[in-house]
């Protein structure tokens, strides 16, 4: 496991959480008003709709869940590591995520609710790109676990137990990034509707190019 990584890792984590925050708000404001960047609420909605006999929505929620899973599978095929290791595969994954978001945008703008599937797959891909680094569990598309870890770390600090300051900063940046993305996504949706998805589409492309350039310089 890599113990020391460059400072841009925190910047990248913030930006990825920011992107996921935008995408998730679009899902919430979309046709079925559901999260697409994580599956807890989706699984609960699926159970509810099965009991209610609303099979159309049950199938839709199943599609969102399965799409997230497929995105994670694709990440495993591309990245091939659970721990962050520098390499060109991350640029490829980010470009594929950008393509998925573009397809989601085109479908949602044309009133196809299956655009949620592509947005969910993009989030599954992104979330699985980096599982851990330096002992920190990284989840860039939701903050439940991050807030849990933050609370545990602060509790330890209050007991006088030493904590990893860099890990604390990383978790704070993930929460801040997701919340900021949500604010931008909600405001953007009110102004330009689904076109706000162009922001994460372009952002993932820029991240892919910047990371690819950085990796090439370090070879």
C-alpha cells in the first residue's frame, strides 16, 4: 500500500466528490427523483415498489442498481487494483465515465428515464476507481462512510488518541466536495436543466487529460 502520495490526490478526491454531488442531485431532480451515486435509497425504493406491486418502477430501480454494479465491474477490468497506483488506466476510466455521462445527458434531455442507468454506471465506475490509499477508505460518490469515519476519528482525538491528519483532511475534502457539487448541481438544474451535466462531462475529460499529462511526465 502506498504510504505517501502527491498533494494532488486530495485535489482529485475533492473534484471527483464534487462531480458526484452534481450527478446525484440531477438524479434526485430527474423523472424518478432518486439517488444515482449510491444505492442505499435505491434498494429501499426497490423493496417498497415490489411490495406495492409497482413493477414498472421496480424494474427501473433494479436497472439503476445493476448499472452501478456494471460500472464497478468495468472499473475493475480497467484499473485492476483496489489501491491507488499511478498509471494511465485512470485516464481511460475517466474518459469512459465522461462518455457515460454524455449518453445520460442525451437520454435525459430526450425524456428517456433510462438515462439514470448511464449516470448510475458512471458513478459505479468512479466509485470503484480508488478503494483505498494510505489506509484511508475512499468513496467519492457518497459520504455516509466518510462521515462515519470522520466521527470515529474525532472521537478518538477527544480521547487523546493520535489521528492521521492527512486522512482527516482527505475526508473533510470529500464531504465538502460532495456538498458543493450538490449546491452547484441544484442551482444549475434550476437555470439550465439537464445541461448542467456538461460540467461533470467536461470536468472528467479535463481530469483525464491533466492526469495523463502528469503520469507521462513522471515516467
